[in-house]
C-alpha cells in the first residue's frame, strides 16, 4: 500500500529491500494471509498471486507488506506479512478508522469546534466481504419475475409515416431526376424543376413546406417525436 508522506520517516532506509524479501523470498509471490484479515480462505491461505487476477476482486494483484501491529518501525519478520490489497485493507481497516477519527478531532479542535470524541476505544471491525465474481455463470430468472404485459390492457397503435416530398411550382410532387440546383437532369422529361419541399404526416396531413429541405426536416422530426410520446390509437 502507498506510504503516507507524513509517515515516511518512520520506515527504515532499507524498507524496500525488507519488503521485497518478505513478499518474494519468504512468501514466494503469494499472499501469506491465513485468516489475519477475518476471511476464511480456501485451503487456509489466500490464493492471490502477485501480478495475477485476484480470485475474489477480479483485479490484478499487487503484493504488499503489512505491519500486523500497524507500527512502521517494527520490521521484525513476525510482524510483517505479505498480503494482497484486499487482505491488507481488511487488516488495516480498524486502524484506519481510529486514525481518521483522531485526524478529524484534531482538525475540529484547531478550528475551535467542540466536535465529536475520537474513536480511540474502537475495536477492530471488518469491512463487508466483497462478492465473488460470477465467472460466466448465467443468471436465472423465474418466469413470475418477468414483466409480461397484460394483453387485455394493451391498446394497438396506428402506424404513422412521415414523408418529405419535392414540389413543382404548381405544388405537384416532383419525382424526376434532378440536379443539386433543383433543375431537371433530362430536359425532355417535361419537369419544370423543383421549387420547394413539403413534409406530410399520414395521420395529420401536411406538417410544413419551405423552399429548403433543411427548413422542413426539423419540423418533421419534432412531429415524429410527438407521435412517439403520444401514440395514436389504431382505428378498427
């Protein structure tokens, strides 16, 4: 676990060498917790291995060295334990709670506030056990849990279509092959050219008409969304 800056002076200068010896020489790169964290591990020892996937959390294991008495100055081998992140956090859980309480009480006193009494008499408590990963097992759902709709309460809705059509000058629909300018590609087609656009709803009729298509499309889209929010009942 990362060392807090205010506690760096409490660790010996060769702490990195001591920690590496505990984790990789003595522990062989595997968590040494045999119940120190409050969990019951399969086989008696935590199966987490350094830089492999943790069997409970599903994250990559970064092996750490824990002080069992929470005293950084005490580097006796009997006080040090190679531990994965989960076991280390659980071992230090109660100690962190007391430390946080003392810190908050000191801040309140420095600010001239009465505050709450620090939790110096707290006994060590364990955080909740994380759920084990699903490991690909499919969840089963009983039929009575599925939100089946009631056929008697369902009401059929009408099918609404909205079209945008090109128009001639006399408001007739233009279906000829046109150039981007709106003029016919084939003069022999008899088309006089496109002069505008019209949006039509199959239920409501003409929605909007304008010279440019980009002026018609927003109104057609808003009209379509209105039908989605309030569907039209189907007629028998």
